[in-house]
C-alpha cells in the first residue's frame, strides 16, 4: 500500500508543480523570479512642447525595478507652435485634437504589444506651463483616455531628468551634468559632493529659437512660415550671433554651474529627442558628439532644404527635420557658452523616472503653475 502511495506521489507532484508554474507565468518572458502580483504594466507619457513620447514597461513595484521595456514611441504634436501663434495665450482646438489622437494612438500601440495597460500617466512641460488653458486641455485628455497627466515646473523637469540618468548610470560615484532641451524650455542640472542640486533653466529652446531665425534672419512671418531652412552659408555667423544673444540665464546660477563643471570635469549627458536626433546625424554609430563636429555639420548642411534634411536625418517627420539645423546651431552656442567640448547622448527622457514611482509620485500631485503673462 505504501509503495503504491509513493508511486502516486511521484506521478502527482510533478503534475501539480507544472500546473502551478503554468498558472503563475509572468506577463513577459524573462521575469520568472517576480511574483505576478508585483508586476504592473505602466505606460508613461511625456507630453513636451513638440511631441508626445511613450515609454511602456513591465515594472516590479515590490522590488522597485524595471523588468522589461516593452515599447517606446513618439508622435509629433506642435503645442509650442500653436501657443506662439495664439492671440490669447491658449492651445487651440486643432492642436488639442491632434494631442488627444496622439495619446489614443500610443495607447493602442501598448495594447497591441502586451495587452491591457494597468496604469497610464505622465507629465506635461513648457507649453502647458505657459498656456492659460493647459490644465483644462489635460483634463480633457484624462476624461477621454484615462491618462492622468500633471504639469511639472522646470525644477521638477530637471530633477526627473537627473534621476532618470542616475538610475541608468554604471558608476554612481561620478554624477553627471544632465542637459535636457525641448521645444519650449531647457534645463542643465548637476549634483555636487554634498548631494545638493545645481540647476539652470531657460525659456529659450528649439521652437523659440527657430521662430527667431525665421523672423530675424529671414524677415518672415513665423505664423505663416514654419521653417528657417535653408539657413544659407552666408547667414551662418548671423545665426550664431542670434543664438548667443538670446541665451540669457541668471548670472548667479550660470557662474555656479560653470565653476562646478570646470572643477569637476563631469561628463555632460544629453537627454531627449533633440540630442538624440543630433547624434544620429553627426555619428549614427556613436553615442557622443563634439562641438567641432557640430560646426562641421552647420557648414555642410547650411544650404539644405527641409526635404534634403529629411534624407540626412533619416526622419519621416518633416517637423523634426525642419528643426535639425537650427537645433544644432542652438546647441553649439550653449556648448560654447559653458565650454562643453563633448556631449554623451542617452536615450532617456525626464519622465522615465516616473516608471518606478507609480501613481503615488510627488510629481503627479496637484500643484499650481502660473501661466506665462502676455
């Protein structure tokens, strides 16, 4: 009898083990050590001034780690252009509808890649900080899609960027200088030996600079003309002069950050779509670009039209190709101002830090952001 019982156990135990393993299969291959109730599929949206970016990942919220990045994508949405063309400081219905459709499309991508999304949330930046109806537009997005989006200030945007880079960094003992530049603002942030953050923020970024080139360099109406290309080789020095003239930051903060960068010689890390697009044009097989290479690119592509730049950038979006050369000029001027010789580019967005924090993140709590005065 005992012999028969042992024989049954030998047959039954592996069967129940196999069933249990099958029931507890993780959502994504490679996550076999994580309990299923600890895994959450999170879709993070970064609604910038020129595009809406998505990061979709499987997160272990028990151990606070990313198990697997499922999908990443972006869709151009010209929020800053709409705001600059507005007579009353609001985002118009057309760009609002474009933005809504962008979120819907990106959410649909998530469903196709990995089934239902457990949590979807994100942050909005410069254009929404400035727009008088920024909050109401985001409220509409939440009502229509279920995606909760909070407007963050520039300090919060800079901190998120630094946190995102630090989490990816192999050597925690050498904190980088993180530079994030978008359509309506840019931030440079570093952390000193005491853990104190030193940051520098400015309202001049890619869309604002392109607008100035259209108006001041070419004497065109930026509400009617959307590109500054071709810049023209004869206009290169004037374009650089415009860039240097508009890069005004508070002197105290500029001096503090400059001294820190000079003393420590930290690696400067560029994050976001602008740096990513530049490095692909300069050296597509590399993650760095230099100031010398930027000047060579300006000289080479100064007479290129938007269509020609699309071929250079391997970019299907005309909008981003149209900004490419003006972006390079602006970035070069910043590098010159801060004596930055080389930028290391990481495919990271400021909102990536929200992946591990979830819906309880301090950055998603309601806060009052005053719209920019007209």
